[in-house]
C-alpha cells in the first residue's frame, strides 16, 4: 500500500536561513508527488508538482526514486513562508497526504 | 462562487447527535473528495465521488459515516451518533476530472466539528 511520511511535525527557522521539509514515500508504481500548502486562515492549495520541475515562491522539490524522497527546499526562508505543508502522492484518482509539517519562520 | 464552498464553517454538537456537513464544489467539477484533517493525523481520505456515484468509500471510519452527492454537484457528509473522536476539520475538494495529470485538488475552507 502507498504511504507518505513527513517526519517533522514542526520546523522553525530564521528568516534568510535555508529550509528543507522532508517527505518520503512508499509506492510500488511510478510515483507522482506534490506539495500542498495551507497559510493561516487560507485554503489548502497546490504549491508544486514534481512532473513540472518548477520553482514556486522560491521552493523546489526533486524526486529521488533511489531514496524514495521528495524533499521541499528553499535557500532563503521568508516570514510569509510560515504555513502548514503537506506532501502528497497521487495514486489513480486519489491523493494520499502525509501528516504535514508546520513551518515557522522567525524574524 | 468561484471556489469550493462548505457549510457550516463551525459546528459544535453534543456526543450522540447527528451532524450534516455540506459541500458545494466548483461548477463543472465532476470529481469530489472528502478528507478529514486532525492534529497529528494529517489529511485522511474519506470518500471519492465521480458524478453522483462513490466508487471509493474506503476511508469512511465507520458505518456512522455516510455521504451522498446529488445532481453531480452538492455533497453532504453525515455523521450519526457523533463521538468525541469525530472532532476534526472536514475538508471537501473538487477537481475537473479525477486528477488526470495535474494532481490539483481545489479545497474548501473546511467545516470544523467539535463534539463535546
């Protein structure tokens, strides 16, 4: 069965410091992975998807099939990056989400 | 409206009562999902609708939980004989088609349920 693991529930960094959110998955098929973000008092929304190989708001994520990981990174965190981040794995019509990581960026 | 709409936004109920949560998806979105968001559990999948049928109900926690969708649009999640462990935020999401290649779900703001 598929599974998404986000080992860090809370992550606190200083403004301007690098931030990395870990995500590991288990899935026997070809994985499609995503990061979703929920800012305070806002809806959960898609941040980026691995197939697009895009950088959104300075965030990037690389799929590493050997390590079954899809970590989210940003070289210089900003206060507006404070949010809850969820890693998600697509299997057919459904997204399976991890437990989420709450990121706090301090001035 | 342009987004997924959920009601009520907050619901406080007593243990043993029934509750209904409503979701109005984005117009034209055929796929509709219910998830439950609770501390430490992340987002748990509950049920998936394609049109009015629910091919996947595998995430419903017990037979106290049921959901329906009518007219290919509005969906209602019903929890009977609520228990304290049902306290959570219930999120509804929709997509134009069942996630084809985009993986993008559009979420509502959620219904926060508190069972006393």
